[in-house]
């Protein structure tokens, strides 16, 4: 995993949500109020994959707000939102939260593996400069079964 700047991570999230909005808005006449969150779920996936927790949550919340304002029927003062809209919002919220958390966990494990690899490589180079033999079980050493 490359080192990515925070600005690049959040920029990808904003661009992904913007692209999802543009695609969904372009299809508004065809889809009307059906599947308002589909493209925003994909933008959350992209943002969480590229940037992790913060950008993923930004994309999820941004997608929720845009879809609610532009693609769901207007809310009435006395009735609130309908059952269909509540269900769509709930499914979107659960799905995007799961996506973001899973990618955040993946990023954490990748960082841990990279740190462990760096420590192992630093230990090998220290052993080579000292002229010492590598300890049993060192990476690359074969042991009898």
C-alpha cells in the first residue's frame, strides 16, 4: 500500500460521490425514485478502498444526503417518510457502514503486516552488519522437520 496524502484520500471520496451523483441525476427520468442509493454505494466502496475510514464515511454520509434531497420523494410534515424510503435508507446505512468498516479493518491489517515486514528486514540487516548468524526461524532460513 502506497503512502497517500489525506488530501488525495478525501479528494477521491468527493470525486466518487460527485460522479455517482452525476450518473444518478442523468438517469433520474429513467429511474424516478427507484434505487436512489445504488451509485452512492459504489462511491462509498471506492472511497473506503482508496482512503479508509474517514473518506469512506464522508462518501457514505454525502451519498445519503444527496440521495435523500434529490432522489427520494419529499418528506411531509405530518407523515414524515414512507416505509419504502425508511427501508432504503436503513439498507444503505447498514451496507455502507459494513463496507467502510471492512475496508478500515483491511487497511489496518495491511499496515500491521508492512510494519512487521519492516521490522524483520531491519533485524536481518542488523544481523548482516554484525556478522552474526540469523536466529532460528528467521525469514528465509530452512529448518529440518
